[in-house]
């Protein structure tokens, strides 16, 4: 019983630390978008640095994506293609990642991606990228090799 309580406390501590890290990353994004040298006089301009900070936070939260069962593996759509739909998919584990934190980070990343596409006037082919399946390989969640990222 004590081990279960300790595991839950450790997971909550890790989740809080991750959330704090994500908050700091978002704060850094907000500051850099308003104060960066290429953005002077253009508050709210989205940059690739903002996206990179958020992607780092997402990948940090995903970690090694360790799992013992396939049902613990999930797919996270990230990015926004100019014509719509996710730019790519990442596999994560519900055991090693906090789903709510990942969804919040991905939602912010996707919004920044859409803003950057609009800002840059980007265009793409309007092909549909179906959501890939996940697989469990040697205890790690991965995107199926037959699916494209």
C-alpha cells in the first residue's frame, strides 16, 4: 500500500514539474515573440523558436514512451498542415506521460503552427494523412513503420 501511495506521489510530483516546465516554455515563447530582435514592433508574431520550445516540452513529456501493454500506447497529432490536419504523429505511453499535459502542449503547438502557416503564407498539397497505428516494440510505444510521419 505504501509503495502505491509513493508511486502516486512521485507521478504527481513529476507531472507538476512537467507542467511547470511547460509553463516556463510557454512564458519564454510569449517573451521571445514580443521581444525578439526580428519581431521588434510586432507583438504576437509567431516564430519557429516558439514552436521548437513547445516541441521540446512535448518530447520531454513523452520521454521513452515505455509500456507493458499495447493499450497503454496512444497517438498524439502535432502540427498543422497549411491545408488542414496534423503535420505528424507521435507515439506516447499513458504510463510515462500525462495525457492532459500532452494534449495541452499539443493544442498550443498546433495553434502556433496554424498561425505560422498563415503568417508565412505557406501552402501544401491537401492530401489526407490518416492517423497511424501504434505498436509496442521491446516495451516502447512507436508509430507503425507502415505509417508515414
